[in-house]
C-alpha cells in the first residue's frame, strides 16, 4: 500500500496541463461511462486545464468536432482484440489497451496523468512514469462487476466474464502505484482504501443542471441503458415481467439490443427504441412520466439513474440501484415485482410536481456540480 504522497510534478497552478487516458472515445454521449468522462473533460477545460486526450477507438469513430473544443492535443489508438490477449494473465480489458504509442506520447512531457478506469492502467507502474503524478478514476470495483456479469450470462460469455473477474481481482493491487484514486461512490472509497491511502470521492460528472427546465411529461414510462451490456438486458427483462400486468405504456431504449430482447418486446407490445442519437435519447428522457430502473448489482453509480433524476419524471428503482449512494430520498424504492408494479401504476396517474422537481434539482446541483467537484484535481496535483 502506498504510505504517503510526495510531490512529483513541478507543474505550477498557472500552467495547468493534464493527460487524460480514456478507455473509449467519450462521445457521443450514449452510455454512462462516456457521459462521466466527457463532462469531466469539459469541467477541467473550464477550470483552465490544457488537456491532452488519449482515446482508445473501437467502433465509435473519432468525433474530433466535439472533442477538439475542449482539448489541446487529441490522440486515438486502435484497440485490437487478438485471442492471445485473452490468454494473458493480465485482464483483457487492460491488455488490449497497452498501446506502445500511448506510452511514447505520455513521455513527451512531465504533466500529470489521469487514467480513466482500471482498463487504462497498463502503464501505471512503468518505471518511466515513476516521477509523474498519476491519478486513477475508478468507475466500478471491476472484478465484482465482471463476476456479476458472469452470473447473468451463459456459454462463452460466461467463461469470459468469470475469467476476467478472476484476473481483475489479481490485477487490482496495481492501484498502489497510483498517487491518488478517485472513486465514484462511498462504498468504492472504502474498498480502494485497502489498496491505497489516498482515495477520494469524485461523484459522477454531468452536464450543468438547470433549475428552470421543468416540463410537462407524457403518458409513458421509460427504461434506458446500453442494451448490449448483459446487466442492462437483464434489467429490461425484469421490468417487462414486473410491469406486464399493469398495461402501462413502456419504452425500452438503448444501443444494440439483442435479438432476444427484440423478440420479448415485440411479443409484449413494448416499444423498443434502438441506437438513438444523444438528442433523441435526451428528448425521450425528458418526456417520460416515469423512469423505471433495476439492477441486481450495486457496483458503481449508475449514470442512467442521474440522467433520469435530471428530468421532470418520477423515478422508481429497486434498493440495489441506490445502495451506497445518497440518492434514496430522491427516488421511490420498491424491490419486489409486486410492489414495483403497484407503485408504477400509482405514479403514472400524477405528474411530478414542480416543487418536488425543484427540490430534486437543488440536491443534484449541490451533490453533482461537476465543475466544483473537479477542483479536487488542483488540490491533488499541487499537494
């Protein structure tokens, strides 16, 4: 375990510059991880940082038009996925991001480095970076997350997730080589303090929240998420089954739904909206009378929950969706299918009041002011 932090960088507050190594291209904003990373980039830019952004690209395109607004330099690296990387003892999500050119670019100067996700830490303990300030933003306790994914799948996917969970747990002590860890929720802070003394809470990053955008909602309830992730497909199927008897208009929205989910939605007369643009998804979120969310695992903080709360609709969740967070009071919490369905039917009858909306917005602005929260970087870098 790292016992203490000794200043390494000669960076002065007047010449702020930081490298950010992103596990993915953080735009478009169509899943939680991209939202968290992108709005942190925006906030750091607003705080006066010059940003060198390193992105691993594997299907989302380059999106220079949006990313160049907030960055000083922008690099892309292909994420290749050969079978040999799966056979390695290093986790696949890490090994496939060990691009030699990334290290070369990091070594061009002595600026601090923010590693976005355990995924990007291939070079964290490299001797050539030993004198750099290194910060790791953890998005989950990854081995717990992958273990849960393995429990929700079968066949080769199950084998992969179980193998990756084992490797990630063995790999996680690499975090002792970080100068600081920024965890997304309090439960994660407690976990990572077993590995590193300098662990701090950094809530999820969001766009600036406005108190004045209370809008009328329509008669539908919404579940949204990255439907290619087994956890989210499982949640969608649970919600479909739970609400089947209520006949509430339900929309399932997200990217890359499976054939199975398509079939279930078709059989149950449910509207499935696939691969929407950021604007289309935002419009759907803002218009929903009720947001319905469910999870079997309490790892990380679900960005779709914060997106739902930043709307004019009610938010119905199960207990694990808000476990380890401060969001219980902002949601309606029901965990059995019977109680969940009954409450959903009740909530659909009335709109969220403007008073309740404003109270919720005040809470979110106090807890999730991204620019204010990102001032922690100045404190850590200049400690």
